[in-house]
C-alpha cells in the first residue's frame, strides 16, 4: 500500500513540475516554440523576452535531461557557444575604458612570438573577424585541455587567408587571442576577469566558463537527433574562449538590461561595438565587436548565435524597439535564429522577411540535383538535393527530413518555415553547378561542394 501511495505521489509531483515550467495559459509564442521543437527535434528550450530591460516572458519547454526526466526551465543552464563572443568583446572594451589598451594596438604587443605575417593585426581586427587568420587553430583539439597561448601558437605557421582588413571571415582563433590579451593585461584568467567585472555585479550567478568536472546546478544535457531518435551529443573537454560560457535565459536577461545603461559600457563604447566594420576598400560589413548587425526587416538588430555539440543559442536585440529575445536549447538540430525571429515577430510586426516563391520551369532544378559536402573533415555529413516532380527538395544529412526549396529566382531558394535563410546554387566557369551556399542576409553560414 505504501508503494502504491509513493507511486501516486511521484506521478503527482511530475505533473506539478511540468505544469510549473509552462505558462498558466498557453499563448501564441508557446504554440510556436512547441511546434518548432517538434519539427526540429529539440528536447528542451528556454526563452526570455525582454522589453526595455524588463522580462515580459520567461518560460521553459520540454526536457533539460531526457535520461533523468528533468524539465527545462528559465533557470536551466545551457552552453551558449559563440553568444559568448559578446562577453569577450565586452571584456576588451572594459580594458579600453580603463585606459589599459587601445583598439588599434597591434596584437604582437601582447602575444609572444607572433610571426611577421601578423604584424599588421590589431585588436580591432580580432574583434571584427577581419584579421585574415585561419578560422580554427590547427592545434585545437576538443578532447584535450590546453592553454589558450599554446593553441594560438599552432596557427603561427598558417598563412593568412587574406590580407588583414580586406574582408570579413569568421575566426575563432581571433577570440582565443582576445581572451589571452585580457589575461595578459588584467593579470588574471579571462573567466575570472569577466566574473568580477560583469557577472557577479549583475547577479548572473549561473553564468560561468564551461566545465565537465565541476558540479553545475540545473545543467542541461546536450543531444543530437540521429536515425530517428535522440542520442547524447559529443562533449568537448577543451574550454574554447570563442564559445566559452554556460548561462541561463534569466541571467542573459540581466545582461540585456545592463546594455541599456552606462553601468558597464558607456554609450560611446556600445556605439562602437554595434557599428559595422569598415574594410580596406572603404566598404562595410554588418559585424561589430562580437555582434552581428544584419537588420530584421526594417528593424535595427544586433544579434549573435552560438553552437556547440548538443547546444544551440541565440541572443537577438531589436535595439530601437527595445525588444530582446533569448533562446537557449539542448538540441543539435535547433534553428535558434529562426525561433527567435519567429518569437519577435509575434511582438513586433514585420520582423520576418515577407518572401514569395516565383514560378519557374522545374527543368531548371535538374542541374542542382546531387550531393553536397560542407566539411571534408566530416565526409559522412552530406546535403542531398533531389527533384520530386515539380518540387526541389533538400535533405541536410541522411537522417534529416526532406524540405521543399522554394524558388525566389532561378538560383536562390528559401524554406517556407525559415524565411531567414537563402540557399544559393553557385556555378563554375564551365556553367556547371559546383557549390551550394547557405546565407543569412549577407553572411555566409555554410558552403558545400558538389561531389556527386
């Protein structure tokens, strides 16, 4: 009898816990998020919507840990990946405000033994991904704990990808270097510096550097979807400054509120961080200091996404509207930028682009059909493009669902449920299709070579 009572009590507790993680009354945002989770195979999501620095919605959906049946809440701790870059850039700007360094200081002033090819690279170039450095240091090993300085040095012998300042290209080595500069100038580990100067004063008590050994309360587990089921995602032992932190949507909402004040970063500093970088030819690119600057429709937007195995994160700020959306997930397949934009669109009209398909002769699809390889180091991941009657379909991985690509022109396509992305088929000099690029606005997210 006691056993039956405990069972009934256990069921009641689980039902109560689930009810506590969702809004009392489901709204259009809840319905949208749950539908996206189901379609994208995402176990757990936490969302915060912040207006003028005040949280107007904070919710958790699904599960933070599938094996232990732990529900996701606004206090669930997720890896935030490259959303961390805004904190590294904030650390640099705090040191600039302190008068301890300048944006135009050469990085050779702070990093030991830099090669002659790095002599023109400044801190500004690192912040804006215009240094010309290779994206990843060849010595980085996600399964090995190494000092930042040692990882950076493995990139010394790699030629620059382009002349410093000529173009924009995403570069994690640059943010490893910025972290080491914070360490050198402040005299303390960069994680400790940011905790003392930002996280602790704001009461961001759940925000810290990633760890696999320390006990972290409310930590989410990361998952990937493969062969029709969830599996535990890979775990990085290494701490990447370019994707350094664990956090919660409630903590990030506190940071969002601080960005409306001069408490940490002055208005002049924030304006610099959110100004597009100027290239050597005088043109600009929509990236600032750890923030992407693509507009959302007619709305000024500063944002950044983040990804690590098993986790996807998005921090979107519609600056003039004073509305921010923060989305943290524990699923490899989550399209968090689309989820955040969809949430914002339910508070502010016309955030999502209004895209419409044009009529084309389906015969033009035939040259696009084939297999595309985004990353030669992962030959098993293939993007498959097929024609099914009058439809062009894309399948991102053998286990993924097929989705229809809708033509906006003869070479550019979009997905009905994700109007932020453009799939662009690129032809070579011989007129044959050679590559498939995926773009968000002007930013190239991925490029895959046609292999078959």
